[in-house]
C-alpha cells in the first residue's frame, strides 16, 4: 500500500473504440486495487474539468489517456511529467467548461489550488488511431493499456520516495 495518497484518473470515451483506454485502465485497476485505501481511482470519461476537484488531497496524481496523431504505432506508450503538457490558463470568464481538456484543467487547478496543488503528476499517454464509434479496444491498444495497469500496480507496490532535505553538519 503506498504511503502517498494517490489518485489515478482515466480519460476517454468508451464508445469511441481505442479512445477508451483510460476508462479501461481504471476498470482493470479497480479489480486489482480494491482494498487499497490510499489509492483513489476515477473513470473521468470526457469530463476534464472535474480534474480540479479530484486533485485536492492527493499529493500524487497519475492520468491515463489516449493520444492521436503521434506518428508512432498504435500502442506506443508515453510517460510524461504533467508540467510538460500543461497549457497556460486563460483568464477569460467565458471559458466553455465542456470543451476544456485535462491539460488545461491542470493549469486551472494549479492557479486555483495554489499551495495545495499536487507536485507529483505524471501522464501516461497511449498512441491510438481509431476513434470510430465502436465499443472495445483494438488488440494493440488493449496490450498497451494492460502494460500501463502493470506499471501503475508495480509503482504502487514500491515505497514512496520522500525527498531528503539537505542538512548542514554542526
């Protein structure tokens, strides 16, 4: 069981074929991690703005989503620190929340949560090319999603690393 309270959020549309990799990962993790109170699993579907409310109280956040048009084969897995993907928040009060993507939501969360914003955020992206209206993942996307499930399960089994503050010897 991890010492750090961890939220894992899966994004994607379950009726858009391979776009459903995020919810699939959450479903598989629910089977493996049901008894771990320090792990919160969220099937976010396509509701990125809810990210703001799921982050609070979790120092470590892992997001799983599909990514189109990478030029890489379907199933290619990317692990990226969230800071590299975050978009600058817009100060426009008319931002249409239903069109907000999770990377934009992270930027708004950082602005809103300030000191409570998690510092350990990683994003797992799976390359896809099929978002047709269909249920079920392609074999390549399922294989990559299963790999993410294994990676996250293994990472949760490891002791959390606490940064060591430099000390000055007397």
